[in-house]
């Protein structure tokens, strides 16, 4: 990504943050609605793939935000 400008990093960070928000809402719905009634668990189930995507998207957004703050090299 040598040729990416701070502005481009900032724009990508904003896109990824929006995607992370969308993924968070999916996880939140799963968390609130998927309580396992069979074992009366107090911990709802959230699919691991959803959590992995949320984590990866959030980390990528943080990386782009940090690169945007570095400014021109």
C-alpha cells in the first residue's frame, strides 16, 4: 500500500467502521436471540465466523485509521 494517501486510508477506515457496525448489529441480534433453551444457559450463542469477521474488520479499520493519522511520508 505504498501509494495510498492519508485521505484514502481515512476513507477506507470509514468504510470498514461502517461494516464493523453492521457486523456488530448481526452479532448483537444473535447474542440477544440465540439463548440455548435446552441447557438454560445464560450465555447466548454467537457464531464464531460472525465474531471473527467483526474482529478482523475492526482491526483493519484501526490499521487504516492509524495510517491516515501518519500523514504524507
